[in-house]
């Protein structure tokens, strides 16, 4: 079993990411990772990095996930660079699934019922769950008899109390249509909270953590004793912070106003809110924070404004979660912007010394956020501020292997998990 490998699969709308790990679920060693982009297009490309070597290659025109899986399996067992000699070295497969609704509250062994439920929940995550289901179907064919586990982005947030997840709509909309705050990025928030606990050598049960996952998609999570008690994303990943192309929090009355005044339909509104807004919409330039910072330095006013709105939103949620938690022991920055932008980190927390948050300018500027856990708070700061590299694939591997693969079922006896006693 020394070379037994856990395969983690993360399927996107036109990409297939994978990573391989050896270990027992507590000390995983990554042996390879890769990505196939532009699935279904004529310019599909595979990039593979591993302990035995790296490969970048263009793939012949292919049709979909069947061919993408074939390409992945070929490189995984490649005699020169592949991390495994044969498919029977795969001991388990963990799948990232974005939306588990309130059906799935923890990592769940995949069977026909679970797969059907993931497909049904596609209505809540139409860009994500359907392709996850396709990837699972291909994986079940490729690895027959191997335990396969779905790890849901929403599961970590199933500990939210009703006062955190309910919207101010008539209750039957929750009861009958499951309209509620679900939260996302759960695997990342869970991973960085555990890494923070390990780094500080303090039990996670004793820590109040505010986790800021800032990337093209962004969210903040309040974590108390290792459990999510509130988070900025909601029914979909559009709520909360300003993001790359998502608008985040908005007065809901804006939507019927646009429908009446501009003749917009549901599809047009959805595109406006999720693909044309955010940093891209405000700046009129790009959703890439690195490019926006360069433009702002060059005097581009809208770019500077977009950065300011982004940081202000994060700051507001940090303040709100300080109030909910009653204190913060740790504030964590993670994901592409959180790990990479000293400017965003500094502007987000500037002026919060009265709340016990003091950034060290030199530490912040020198932080190697993609390489290691870094302390960027001052020695005199009561609140520790960390930059923590996120590694969702490793967390998925850990959750896959440390779960009871024989008896695992993320559902209640009736198939539906009613959080906090609500039905």
C-alpha cells in the first residue's frame, strides 16, 4: 500500500483538474497534478507536473469529458512521467462538487442515488454540478470498485445556524424551495483554518478565525472552534464580496428596476450580475487584480476605484464577523489575491488598530504567500494576521481518506439533511 494513491478530480465547465496524493489522510504527499483545458474545443491542452517530470502538450480535437478522461488516464500511467504504474494503484477518488444543497452535510460515498442528487442540484449550480456529474460518471467507469467520494464546497457551511442561513422571505420559500444561504469555498476555508491552527500550535477548538478567500471568486468566513458560523456567499456564489466578474451584494430592488426600465430578462440579468460586473465592470478594464494595480499606479481612476470598492467590502465583512465572533484570534488571507496582493491586504485592514489588528508593513510586503504560511501582523498586534496558501485538492484527499468509506453517507435517513433541526 506504500504506493497506493488517492486521485482528486475537480471538473470545471471546460477544464479537468486532477492531483494525486500518497499517504494515509493525515500526511499526504502530492506526487502529481495537472489540468486539461478547453475541453470540447479544437485546441485542448494538457499541462502535467509531477515528481517524475513535467509535460505540456496539445491534444488532438476531442469531444468532451470521455476524451479528457482518456488523456488524464494516459498521462497518469505514462511510463516516464506518470505517478502510478497502473489504475489499480488508485485506492480512492475524491471529487470536488460545488453544490450539495442542504442534502449533503459532509463528504459522501458516491452511489447511484448520490449521483442523481448531484445532477438534480444542478439547478442551483448550473455551471458546476452538471460537469461534476459527467466527471463522476467517467470516473466510475475508469475505476470500477474503487471508493469514490463527493466533497462539497457547501458542506463546511452546514453548521450555520438558522439566523445565518435564512433570508427574509416567507418561510415556505425555504421549506418548499430550499432558498437559503449555502456558502461556498468551504474546502478552502476549512483547509486554511486547520493550517493556521497547526502553524500557531493552538487547538482549533480554541480559535476564532476570520478567513478571507480572495480570488476571482471571493468570500469571507467566520470560523469558531473549527466550525463555520457565517459566510459571505449565499444561495449562489454571487452574494457577498465584489469579485472578478460578479457584483456581490446589491439591493435586490435593482433587478426589477432593470427589468422594467431596460427590458432585461432573467438570462440577461444573470449575465450582468455574474459575468459583466465586479472588478471588470467597475474598472472597464479587467478582472485581474494585478493588472488593475498596475493601471491604478499609472493613474487610471476607475481601476483605483474598483480596488477601493473591493477592499472596502472585505473590510466590512471582517468587521461584521468580529462582532459575531466577539473576538478574532486569527485573520487569514488566502487564494490568488489574498496570497498575492500586499496592497489589498494592507488596504483591507488599514486603520483597524483599535480592533487589535496591526499590520507590519515590511512583513506584508515580503510575504511569500504562495510558498509558505507567513505572519504579516506586528509583534504588538493582539490579532495574528496570516497569509496561508490554500490547497483544496489536499483537503479533498484528506477528507476522502479520513472518512469512513464503508459506512459514509452524508444524508439523513430520509435522504435530506435538515440543518439545525429545521425541515
